[in-house]
C-alpha cells in the first residue's frame, strides 16, 4: 500500500523523514511523454519505468543526508518524494516537520514580478499574513543580498540570484526539513557559505537537511551521512566518507 504522512504543525520543533520500501513509477505514452494520473484517461500508456524502487532510508532529528550518484540516479526524484511533489507508487514516506525546499531556481516564482513581490507571495503562500510578510521584508532583503535588483522583475535574474531569492523564501517559513537540489551548486562561493550556516542552524535546532548534488566537499560540509543512488536503487547508506569512498571506487 502506498501512503504519504506529513506533519506541518508550526508547533513541531524537530524534523524527521522515513522511507520504507518507497518507489516512484513513471508511465510514458507512445511518444515517450510522461503520462500523469490526470492524463491517463486520454493517453494510452505504452511503457513504464521505475525512477526509484525499494528505498529504505531514515533521517533522524539533527542529522543531514547527502544524496550522491550519477545523473539520472534518482536523487531529484527522492527529494520530490520527500517534498510530496510526487506520491509514492509503492511503500511509505513519513515526514515530520514543516518543509522548505529549493528544488529548482524557478519553483514557485513568477518571472513578471519583482524579487520583493515574489518574496511577499511566497510568504503568503506559506501561511503568513501580508502584514506579517511586509513587516519582516527588511530581513528578507538583508538575507537575499540583491541590493537594487530586489525591486526588478526576476526574469532579469541569473540562476544564482533566483536561488538566493528562493532561499530567502524558505527562511521566511522557518522549516524543520530543508531540501536542497543541485541548484545549490549555482550559488556563488559567498552565498554557499550562508546556505551552509543556515543548514547547520536547522540541524542544531533538531531539524534535518537532505541535499543532492555532485560537489562532494560542499555536501560533506552540510551532511554527515550520505546515500548512494544508482538507477533508482539504493547502493549504500551511512557515514559520508564511507559511502563516497565506495561510490568513487565503483
């Protein structure tokens, strides 16, 4: 039986994630396009492929897990599974704590709005009142460090600038679960340090961090644990050095 259980109560102080036999299946039509559940009535499924299968992982309060592996291994799919962007097709996923995710530079952003307007929108969507958002907007402006560009439309932003704005939106909701995809690697060196400090702060308060990417030194600074994915399967999980060493030897 497939199930997703989440706790987003603001009173939750810690974070935790558990995946038990979790899997995600992708269905394709005759042209190789992904068939979503809503389109299943209109497009005939010609083939299927498991993006993840049989994943057993746990991230305890105060810990961090790095997802490593080649492109196409299933790292982003696993992050989307934890974020509830994708439901599991088998197994179970349990997440405790409010989730803040930086999975794509454009996720949740409107290119026609300014950085400030997008920050206001993200805050309201996270459950804050517009008054609360605007009262704390000076803190967001300080965090995002975009200067005059904060009041320009984000279609003029670079990938790194969009990532900065996305992180500011995450900070505004004070998550207990922080998810970082490879977009983290688009950040400049200075702002990476800010992300690393923020990740350490979340873990220090009993939250968790799950990050995916190919920059192993940066991932190691954030996560003491690692999971090696290969073609949708879990090859190894444990202390960062041990898992990365096994991955490199293979």
